[in-house]
């Protein structure tokens, strides 16, 4: 949270919208107590603020509000085809939080949500119950930080701590927490859990500077990865999504080399490699939200998914895979699109 404060945290969350039905919820009170100066506004349903009217994503993203709500259905979802399951059966994801503090120009959330505000679902017990039901049938690989960056929000929500304690005694549950955050202090006092994996997206510094607004810089992320390992957690290094640039080999080659410096391989659960890809529908919306070299790129449409095209995609992932294999075994490398 220190990093958020250094940026524009004090300009964020000046308004908190709360569904009337959850005003006395424990988690709701915990969150609002952290914002004593915020204006509290009670609403009937989160969609009245998050979905209603003519939303201005870019404007709301500059100074988002918090929306505290109760999730009533679709507690867990089947993993999407554009995402990797890392060899796990029964791949699901869940959304405790909708939308992200960070503002990456290539993020699919711009196409998924029309609002830049952030929704936090406070009824954790209902989501846990849905996972319990799935676990009665089979093992579960669950991603809990796809539609947000949960580590960046941990000082506000405390969700990671609750997920860790929930998962600690469940041998047939594996949880991934994807992040670009440096907020490692928020988990320093949580005992490491063997079935939790923190997955850091390690973009080259030039890509971060150009496209990933408010995120942690490359060196800070790498330091966070190293610290996470020292605390006993498993980590995944993610060169995904890779963004095409003219000096791709130089830029990503350097990032891969530096990523593996001083990190003990025994803590690396795996390495993810994949090019930028996004559904045609989401990109159509993103183009209306923001004019960027990302949205204006002449992508190829492959079965409704925009990507750079077979030749460029293969060259990018092939190069990255060969570089990563200098540091880690092939069995720990997962490339999107490979069976």
C-alpha cells in the first residue's frame, strides 16, 4: 500500500458506495474503517453504479470509487480458453474484486467492464462454499486474481490472508494469485502455504513505462518475487502477455535474464509464456475507451481472438522459451497455445 500512496492513492476512493443489504457485514465495516474521510453512499445494487448510465471508463479510472456489494451468483467460473491451466485439471477462477487499481493499456478489463470503479464483494463465505462444493467432486485449480490485482488491494481487503487460511488444509485445492504489485509487506506476517502460488507478470521496463500505469517497476517486482521466495511461498514467473515491439528480442531477452538473478529455482512453480491475445469483442470496446498503439495495432483475427498472427506469435514465444530454458527445466515452462 505504500506504493499506492506514493502514486495517487490519496486521490482514490473518496466515495464508497455500499449496498444497503450488506452495510453491517464484517468485511464491509473493516474496509470503510480504513477510509474515515470517504463519503458513504448507500445504493440498492452495485450494478446501479457500476453498469448504469453512460460510463466514462477513462475518467473513472483517474479517480475511482469503491463499491461494496454482495455476490449472489456465479461464485466460480470455468477458466477461459485464452488463459493457461498449467497442466491442472478442473481450472476455475473467481472474482472477489471486479476491476483493478492499475491501468494497463492492454488490459482486457477495459473491454469487459464499462466502469473504472472497483467492486469488492464482501461475502467471502459464499464463495468459499461454492469452492467447497466443487472440491467434493474433484480437485480444483483456482485463480483468484484475474479480474483485479489482489495483492495490490490486500491492505484494503485482507482477502489473501483469508484465502490462505481457507486453503491451508485442502490438499486438492491449488490457488494462483496473479499480480504486478510490489506490496509484499502485506503478506509478510502470513505463514506460507504450499498450495498457493504467487504469479508475477514480469514485463520489461520499457513496456511497463509505456503501457502499465501505476504498476510496480521491473526491479521492484523482481525484488518482491525474491522476497516472496525467502518467505517460503511458491512463485510463477509470467512473461505473458508479451507485447510486440521492434526490438523484441533485446527487450525481452534482458528481462528474462534479469528475472532469474538470485532466485532459487526450487521456489519456482513454473514459467508462463504467451503473446498478447484478446477477444474481438473486447478489443472493439477497448478502441472506444482508449486510443493506444495497443488498440490500434493491425491484429490478425483467429477464430474470434485477436493476436499478432501465427508467424509473429511463434517467433515471439519461441525466442522467449529458448531464453527461459537457459535457467529452468522444460518441464516447468508453459506456453500458451501448446498442448
